[in-house]
C-alpha cells in the first residue's frame, strides 16, 4: 500500500480548490461573531459613541458652546435653575449654565480614553509578565503569583483612595490604578494559560527542533493566548469606564472641572430633582456604553470558544 | 551510532509552601544501557510508566540525564553543540493533536526547523517537497492542523522531523493515538522513508505487536530498566524473561499467530510505584517464578548467546510452562504496598 | 488541619504587616518638612505644618517612627484626627455600625436573589427564563453602583415621595426603628442589586458544572426526582464557590462600601474615608485603610479555613 494509499487518505479532505487557504480559527470566530446579533448591534453602538466623541468639537462649534463655557443668562433661569432641553441647549444646561450635550460628548472622550489606554497598558504588561512568569516558572513565578493573589484580594477603590490621599487625584493616577489592577487580572490569566500550554507536546516539539525559549514563547505560546486575552481585554474596557466614572463621581478622578461622566453626574446631585435630565442623560449614556462593551465582550467570548457556556 | 551507558533519570518530588523540599524521587529510568546501530530500527516496549518515553527524551536531549552517558557518534551529547545535535537527531511525538500548534498553519509548522536553523533556500518549495514525501497534498500548506485527520497530522509531524535531514529519528509511540486502520499506513510510511532516506529509528511502543513489524531488535523495559533485549524474531520465538512472556501472552489475544501456541498469563497486582521501587529484581512482586534470590539480588543483563540479553536469575527455558500462580515468598517489609 | 490554620493565619499577619509598612512608607518616607506638608495638605498655613511636625515627631529617624507606628497599631492606637481632634479609633467605631448593618442586610438580599436567579437559569439553560436572567445580569454588571443609587434617590424623592424612603446618615434601630428602615432600605437594595448580578453568574456557572458531573447522572439514573437531583445533589455541591465568594465579599465590603455609602450619605466607614481624603485628614485615612485591610485579611482566612473543611484537597496544595 504505502504512499498511494496514503495519498488516498489525503484525498478524504473536504474538497477545496488547491492553494486556497483554509478557514483558520480567526476567520471562523469572526464569522460566528457576525451571526451574533446582540454583539453586532453593540459594535455599531460603540462605533457611534466613538464617532460622537471624535465629533465633540464639531458639536461645540455648531451650538457655539465650549465644554467649559458658562452661560449664566441663557443657561440658567432667573430663579437660578438650569434650563431644560431647547433649540440652543439641546439637552439642557447644568447648574452653572454649561451645555450638557457638549460636556457629555467631551466626557465620552475621557471615558473612552481611560478605558482603552488603561486596558492597552494592562494587556501589554500583563501578557509579557504573565507569559514570562508562567513559562520560566521557578521562584520568580511563585512570588509573582502570590503578589497577584494579594493585589487582587484588595479592593481597588481602597487603594485608589490611599494613593489619591498621598499623591493627589488626577488623570495619570487614575489610569495607573486602573491599569495596575487590570494588569494583575490579565497577568494571572495569562500565567495560568501559559502554564497549561507549557506542558503541551507542541512546546516540547519546538524544543526538540532546537527553538530557543524566547522564540518558543512568542511563536508557539503567544498565538494560543490571543483568545483568552481578547476576551478579558474586551471585558476590562467597560470595567475601566465604570471605574473612571465612579472615581470621578467620588472626587478622586479627573480634575472636577474636566467634563467626565462621573463628574457631570456628581454635579447633577444638587439639581436633578428639578432638572432630571442632568441625571438621566449622562446616566443613560454611561449605561449604554458599558452595556454595549459587555455584550460585545460576551459575544467575543462565545465566538472564540463556542463550546464554553456563558458564565 | 548511539550508545547509552547506565543512564539514570530521576525526577524529584517537591513539597512545601515557600521553600520546596525534596521528599522523594521518581526513578523513571534507572540504569539503562543499550546501543543503536546505524540503519537499524531498535524497538523499545513496556507498559505505560516503565520509563520508555523518558528514555526517548533523554536520547533526544530533551531531558538532562541524572547519571550515565549518552554518546552519539562516539561523542557525549552533553558536550555536543545542541544545534548540530538537533539536526542529526529528531523526534516524532505520540499525540498528533497535542504536538502541532493549533493556531499556526501547517506550512509554517513544517518550516519551523528550517527557520530555527536558518537554512537558506526556497522554504516554501522545501516544505511542499516534504509534504509530498510524507503523502500529503502539497497544496494544503496553508491550512490549520484542525483541518486534517489524525493520520494526516502524524504525517505533518513526520515531515517536520525530517526537514533537517536527520540521521536518527526517535519515534515515541507514533501510532498509539491513531485508529487501528490508520496505524498500518503510518507504519508503512515510516518504513518506506527509512529505506528511501537511510534513517535509523528508535521506535517506542507499548505493545509488542506494533514493534514486531518494524524492529530489527527489541528491548523490553520494566520499571525503568531493560529486562530483555534481542533480535526481534528471537525475542518472539524464545522469550526468556517472565515479563516478556507475560507481555507476549497478552498480545496474543489480538494476534492469532501467537495465540495458538501460548496460554494467557495474567500478572498479579499492579506495576509498583517508581518512587520506591522493589528491591532486587524489579519484577519479583509480580513474577510467577520469583524466589528469595530475586528479592535480595538485582539480576544483571547477561548475554545468553547471539546477542540475546536477559536480566533474570531464572530465565524461562524453551518449552517451559508458566502459570499465573504467584509463589508465596518471604516479602521484605520495605516492599511498598499500593 | 491545625498546621494549615496556623500557616494561613501567619500568612495573614504577614500581609497585614506588609500593608501597614506600605502605608507607613507611602506617607512618612521623605524629609520631615516634606512629610509634614504632605500630611497637612497644600493649603495649610506654615504654623499648622510645624505643629504637625512637632506633634508627630517627624524629626526623629524614620526607623524610630516606624517602630512607634507599629507599636501604636498593636495597642489599637490609630492617632488623632486633624480635623475633629478626636481619636481615629473613635471615628472608626462610630462609623462601623452603619457599614455593618448595610453589608449584612444587603447580603441577605443578594444571596437570596443571586442563588435563586442562578438556579432558575441553570436548571433550564437556553430557555427564555435563562435568557432574561442573563440580560438582567448583564445590565446589573454594566450599571455603575452610584448611577443606580442616584436613580433610586430620584425615584424615591421625586416620583414616590409618599414612600418615606430618604438618603441620610445611619440611625440606630434601637433609637428609631422607622427612621432606620427609611434610610437603610435603599442602600440595601442598591448594594444587593449590584452584588446579586455577580452571584447569579457564579451560581449558574457552578450549577451547570455540577449538573454535568457523572454522579448527578447516576442520581438521575437511580430514579431520583428532578427536584431532588437539583436541590439535594446539585445545589449543595454547587454552593461551595458561592460561599467562598461570599466570605471574600463580606470582608471587602466591611472594609468600605465606599460608593453606596457616599451616594446615600450613610456615614459609614467608606464615606469616612472619602470625606477624609477630600479634607486631607490623613491619620483617619491611614487608620481606616488598615482597619479595612484587616477585615479583608480576616475574611480571607475564614474562607480558606472553612473551605479546607469542605474540601480537604485544598490543604495539600
């Protein structure tokens, strides 16, 4: 038999024109994601929010209201109350006579910036540190695993409070704290996955071919980490956005004059009984944003690992 | 070509929260000596856990040996340039699913050795040649491992192992994960390639019937040691170690050639733990012929003529009838009861 | 077993010591004047800074200050608040009842809601019931706590003013039970909703895992009723991770339900911390942070020890 039969076996493959690349795992995942209606709607919503954030200066130009401009005469009634939605103030004004819509759109920039930048930082450092620790093992790994456990068992709000007390609140500190905790979560997942892959035969195969450790890590381990890392990263973005809003609401986030969603909501505290829009519009925007990211994250998870049940 | 001298490989067992203490050792390979001659196929058989895979990994340099020497072309492999050594000695793995990275295309998997060893030339052409050599459609280099069947994946593994034109290929149970109908195809491919390329094989398997077809000589391992080594035909016709007899009688159930001649010998008990192996002959707690001497003294691998090596104080004679009965001998208290 | 508990407690003490040391270094490392200025805040007049420097003995070597700090901690002395000139331990003691009532009241609600929701969706995976639960959970997870709290206050005050619910400082149930309920109900619900979402997910996942196990199939094969299989065999095993999470959460929340307390003005430990950060009252922050860390460490120890009773394998690893 031998080679001829072997070729016969090769022929068992589903017919495909020769030379056409097969559908790889990424293609298949994307096709599954495209069939997930909730995820696709979320993606569209996120695209709109990003577009609105980018166009914030355009809206400022059209309405003629900068994000910090106060209009004590047009924006506030003679009794000192903020005006409601109108042709000049599309979503109304806040207690200082500033345009709510324009401030919300500038707030979207802060939220998206914090969410994406801190997740990006966390992903890059988390993947590298987690992969090196998991792959090399030894006492460095043991120590790192312990430290990550301790870090993750502490509430980040508490740490943010202490750090804000020492160094003063602000955007850099905010991003640092969020990125640090996201990093810990990412590093832990990546480390666990790397340890699981380290024992797989294809890693041993790479070693038997004479591949170095660094090459093995980046060529053989990394491609297998992309799925869990993508899932976690897509869920870290909404968490970061909520965290930014929460800290800004507590006065520990961005400079209070900066139009961030959390700060806008905090300032609404004094007025929303008479002007509910000051509470409802930013709350809705925040909720839609985080919900869209979470739905997309769930969809990405299902698409990358169709067997795993939703947790 | 390759000589293995008294090789031992122990794995430490560690325990402790921060500071790991060594609390024991797994005696995976415990004093193995054998030789692989150029152009031959040396089969190594034994039950799972007997140390055959560990031995394979020592030979390919994936494990550093605890003691002993492995020489390739007369030079200790520990002192050889690892890259040069890897070109000459390659490995085919057991699990065709686990040994190929699921996230990479087949072409790049097969090209790996060429990239790692910085071999110049048309990589894609060479990959396609290799794929044709092992009976794969060369046009499929762009596909992922998941798109191939088990047998085809094992062919990919073989193509990868052959990319560097090695002289010695260690096959670690290359067919045991495959369907029986596919096993023969892969084995035939391996023998064809041996003829075509003049390869030398170390062929590891857990059942004798597979090894029988491919091997010139066969070594039988039990608990980290070689208990019998002989030319294939010799071993099958006149097995001298009781353990080999037992293995053959087990294999005979599926092999009509053998079943006519042999009665099934059922071994008592399980394989003892390699953490704390039995004294004397490793096989004595399960051996139907065991006597006091077997508990006290470890038998050496002795040549009984024409290269038939056996490690047994009381080898089985031709025509002797072995029973499944286990003799009651004075057990020493150090014997682990599992 | 005993050795395991001892080891776990020692590790907890180690963590607490590390936390205390980190906090100490964060605040006290550096030249005396810088530290005094840091403690007093950027707007404080120079006399206050000097006064702080003298009263805390910031001129002494760092190591002496460190041992004094640790010694005081061991005696339960957390220093004196800058703003109210009261001992920090008194302030923390005053704020604890509100936090404790909030956490345990909400815990009852979220455990009931979380486990019920998880079981309901796990017993019929992919049903309408399951999908509705999943969407609600996602909404709960996406909803920032403070937004939920603000919406609740808005509804209570502007839409349902007759409900009598209002935000405000904690009132002891022994003094005025009606007022106690009026201020506590909203924070309870708010905290419980956010937490319950997590617990539904956890229970559901754990239930699905357990119901897929062989012994559940065996129970079914034996002819046990579906109800018995679900509750007797399934739920009991599935609750282990839920209980673990519960222990950890209680510890974390006792250490500061910062957001819920701040939104409703409950004046518990969390709000005390936030207020101290805004006012620059550093002794209070340091004290509250260490107390919070202690809650978390103790809760983690309790969980680990309880867990090792339930599952002896843990002790070995």
